[in-house]
C-alpha cells in the first residue's frame, strides 16, 4: 500500500486544503516534519499546525489495523516529547473493506482517543467544486452521486494543468482509483482526453512495478516500489530543474523511501538542485 500513502501524503500536503478542512474542521497553516526521535524511528504520515499553534496528526490507513491504538498513542507521546504539545489525532481510512478499528486505547489509568474517519463518509461534491486539483483527485475516495461523471470532471481539470503538473496528477488519480476499483473507468475517461497514461506501460513507474510483480517476493516488491518512487521523483526534478547531472543521479539512487518522500514534498520550495539534495 506504499504507493497509496505516497500519493495521498503529497496531495494533502500540497494541494488539498479543502479536504483537510472538511476532515479536521481547521485550516493547516504549515506542515511539520513528522519523524519522531525514538528507537523505532517512527514517522507520522502528516503533522500540521494551524494559525493558533494547535497540532494536527493525520494517519492514513488502507486496511483495518487492530493495533492502531498503540501506534496512535506512541505518535501522540512522541509528538509531546518533540514539540511540547499534544496533537489532535485523526485516522483517515481509505480502504475497501468496512472500517472496523478501535477509536481509543484504554487500560488501567490510561485513555488515548483519536477520531476515525472513513473518507467514504465525506461528501465528495464539495471537493469536486474546489479550485485545488488535490481536492478534486481525493474526491474519488469519497461519497459521490455519479462516480463516472466525477472522474470525467477530474480528468477535464487535469487536462488544463501545465504539462509537468498534469503527469503527476494523472498518476495520483490512477493510483487512488485502485482503492475504489475505478481504474478502468479512469483509463476510459483519460483515453478521451489529450493525456496518455498507463502505469504498467508508463516509462516513469511502469518498469519498476513490472519488475516488482514479476519477482513475486516481498523483497522484490519493496525494491520495485522504491525504484518507482525514485523515477517519479526524477521526473519532478527534471521538470523543475532540467537534466539531472551524474552526481545527483548517484545521490538519488541511494535514497531511502522516507528520504524520497521528504524530497518529493520539498521540491517545490527548493531554489536549485544543490539545495534540494544537500
């Protein structure tokens, strides 16, 4: 499920302010580094702060995890150690099966609560009406009156984006469509537009996905996913800074998944390639 996490984190952090506001009831003023200083090297999916200084932790979940309470407690306490503040916590469920997870961790003299939110309970029409493409793409995971009509609207908006943004948005849409078994519908609508995308044939992520599937082993799949993320990151870098020099290629090849995610989130703020890969 790593590809879903990466796509959703980038969407929420970069271009889906309305979705976050509908889910949490607040506007995030800035996103913070969610890596916590502890032995297990925990890293939260999304940690944000509003204008009043209140912290918000959003954890993305694509399957029902019976141990989610312990994780959320560790994240809450780790955030307190790191920032001196307790965050308000939300588990954003995007899976296919009915949501079935505990909403608290309780025991003798302890109670940790957090909000469980199934994105299918969110009205997608407001997200479709948003001016932000991230909100539009995330709408595919929500409650919609007409899924095919909604996908047609999303694809039409993507077609109006600059080329560099268009490719990324289409890839994110195709990835999230897999969570709702809407991949065929997305491809049908995309084929009607002046956009060509097929993740299995795409030269950016396709080779890595095919290699991971062919190996059929957990190690191969993990490597394939990492290579796919590296290729997407390379595409973003080339669109922003031009051809990638050899020293940068060497640096990119050595990146971990966490480092790839961090760079993908900061690429739009970097002034040059050197500052991005310092």
